[in-house]
């Protein structure tokens, strides 16, 4: 080893020992003939003292790269230091770091490699464009906060394996080159060079394979799985991400939730030092939407939505003559300026709404704002009491379709919490959201229902009471599904699966997927269901989001070693890139088969580009 000790491990009891350290120059401070540096390695940092006369006495200068003295050291030079550990003089201790009671008096220093001027500072606060940080991610990871997140992620992975092994699970790796099967987002496609005109897909999740593993009789499977989704640009998503994937046979919902709670509780106890109250409370999807306007409500604060549809049942105000009217209160909001109130309209329009109606409750109890004058005297008189508003508050309203109106008010509730500092940032609030709908309507451009899509995915089982009739009332059927929420973030979701081919086919038909098309896309699963599939269910946790919460970061990009930017672009490697004509030819990208391949059949003759007919 180049070094004898790690910098962050030195303590007072090692005073007098000769040590050899290796790491990076974090800071340098010159005081006359004495130079101080903070030497950092993966274990931490320690202060190193260079006295010119001591270095000269040992015949040592900076032994590499032509640098002459300690004054020539710059930030992030990689150096080797030989010296003696000493207790710091009284009054010079640094209680902020574990090594703050000692320093190393250097007798030799070697520069292992120099560092160019940095694109941004490593130490202290970094106020720099994120794309620059990601371009130089290897430097960004040297920062304490980012490195700590990487270590938390590693520690958490060990804990996941421990918990799952304790529960008797088998760790199985599923394919990352597979068949394209629609699961709600676009697939990333990979050309198959040896089968020109044919393509693999990178998995959006191991969903179908883990169900096949249940048919195989393994009974308990898990995997820390890499997944891929070609989604539109979204700030909180990555095209490649990691999930903790779990599946169990011969179970009901409570069995899955028990294992999931054990896993989450261990992670939060060991990493965050927080004991999650058990069992984690449950709330129906319908209640979550009605009370919080979200299927992942943040329960660290109250300020629930107020249903006002009945209150305005006889209103003459046209805006409130809608299937749903709801409200949310902003404490102290009546003091906002006209510019601030107009800003709420822009905020709502950015979310696809026409605006956000509001009433201001004045200190004398009178109502102000443009909506108030459109209300009857009776409606004005009882409004504050009906919404729970106090003098000085603002009340925001949404009216229209229940789903979209509640979602708008739910977003407003979160925005109000941020602006009014209602959230206890030190708190943890966990919740299971259960009994979501099986299906949700597909709307055309005019807002008319034209079909159905799955709320979770098409392999989710309806609740037992809907098993025989879900296709008759798709909009009312409830799923045997469950999502786990932490501080307003969905960190996991799953369901009891369909294990009977007949029920699976009825779900496909409800989704508008005919028997032939279902066979083409999912024939291998339906075939497996002919051979004694067990009842089974599972869950998948968003590992990136869990680590983000555990490490106190605000973005999942901060807890991924080499993430993509919000645009999906990789500033570090400049990916994605164009490919050469030779690569296109070798991979068969431009080749088209003369007929589509079907499961179990060989593809037809390949038609190359120069054979195509106009």
C-alpha cells in the first residue's frame, strides 16, 4: 500500500506515530514559513503542517512534477505525505471534524499527480449549473454531500440483501434484453445484429419475468434491478433507474405489506435513525384524492381540501355549476399583493388549468376578491365557516371534473405549504394508499371518454368483490393494489397479480386488446398460465427515490453515480450520439422484415433497403 493510514482515522491516541498518507489537497493556508493543508481521502480529512525548515532538514521538497515547495500545491493535487501525528496546540482544535484534535507534521511530500484549475470548487457551497456538475461528475463526487449519498446507497443495498435473505427470498437476475411489451411508457430499443430488422427492448421492469418465476415455483424472488423507460423529459425521472423488485407466491395483500414494512423499517432505522411506527397506516385511494388531491399525500402537515360541491348546489355562479367544487385554505393569504394573486393564475395555467378562483377573508370577516361578488349573500355568509378559513386567510377554489380539480387543489396545497412554511422538514410520515381503481378513462382531445387504460398495469388483480364483474363497470372496479408513500413521495407500489388466464384475457379485452393482439404481445405469459400458476403478488420500490430521502437530497440525480440531466442528455459522455453508416449497416437498423415475427414462429425472409418497393 502507498499509505499506512487513512486520513480520517487519525486520533489523539496515535500522537507520536509516523504515518504515510495519500489523498487530495482540499484546502491550503500559508502563514509565513508554515503551510497548512487539509488532506482528504475517502475516510475524511486531517490537517497537515509543512514547515520549510523541517522539509529541508530531511532533504525533501515536492518530489514530483517539478514543483518546488508546499506553496506550489493547489486544490485537488493528489499527494503522498510522510510525517508524525501530533496533538494540536491548545486552542487550535477543530471540534467540527473527527480528526480535529490532531495534525500531521510533514517531513516528506510527493506529488502523485497535479490538478488543472477546477471548473467549480470542491469544498464549501457549490453554486454552479447542474450540467457543469454532471459533465465533471467525477469531481462532483469528491464533494462530501455527494460522496455520502453514494455510501448511503451502498450501505442500503447491503441492508436490502440482509432483510430479503432473512425472509427467505431468492435473488434472481432477469434479462435486460427482452421483447418489447407495452407497460405504459416507451421502450428503449436495441437492434439485433444477427437478426436484421428485429429488435430487443430494455426492460421497463422485470414484471413479466418475476411472474414467470412464480409459475416456476421459486415462490420468493427479489432483485435490485436496473430498468429503462423512454419517457418525455421530467425533472424527477431518469431514463435508467433502479428498483427493488419483490414477488411472492401464495400470499394475500397483508403478507406483501408485512415484508415491505420490514424492509422500509430496517432502512430507516439503520440509516436515518428513525423508528417507523408500525403498522404503517392505510388510506384508500378515494380518501387520499378527496382529502389531499393526491394519491401520494404529504402527511407532515394538515390543511386538507374541503369538498364544496353540496355547498354550491344551488349557486347561480356559472363557474361553480360543475360536477365538483373544492377548496383549500392559504393561512394569511389575504395579505398577498395583486401581483402575487395574479401569479397564482399563471401557476395554475402552467398546470393546464384555466385559473384558480379565490376569495379573501378580510380581518373584519368580509369577503374580497373577484369571486365574492358573484356569490349570493347566503353563500358569502357561510363560506369562511364551511372552508375553515379564518380572518386574514385566502381560499382557493377549483371546479370541474373531480379528478383534475382535486389534482389542481392538491398541487396548490403543496405550494401553500412551501410558501407558508407549514412542513416540518425533520418529520417522517409514511402511508399505504390502497384500493386504487383498476382502470381510468382514456380521453380524446374534447375530453370525451374513448376507452380504458390501467391505473397500475394490466396484470393487477381486481379486488375479490370485483373479480367477476369488473368488465361491466370498469370505472368503478377497485384494484387489489397498494402504494407506499413517504413525505409525499411514492417510494413503492405493487399489487396482487392476476394468475388465471381467463381473468387476464378479460382485462385485456376491457383495455381494447383483442385475443390475437394479446397473444402476440403476451403469449408467453398466457402460455405459462396453463401450467398451474400460483396466486402471487409483489411490490417494487424506487431505490433512487428512497436513497434521495434517506440522504436528505432534493433530486434523485444527486444519489446516482452518473445520472443523465433532466433532458435525458449525459453531459459527461455526450450521450446519446449519432452512429456511423457502418454501424447502421452492421446493426441492421434500416432492414425491414417482410412480415412481423410472432411468438414461437421464425421470422420471414428479410427485405433489405435496396429491395424495397415504392
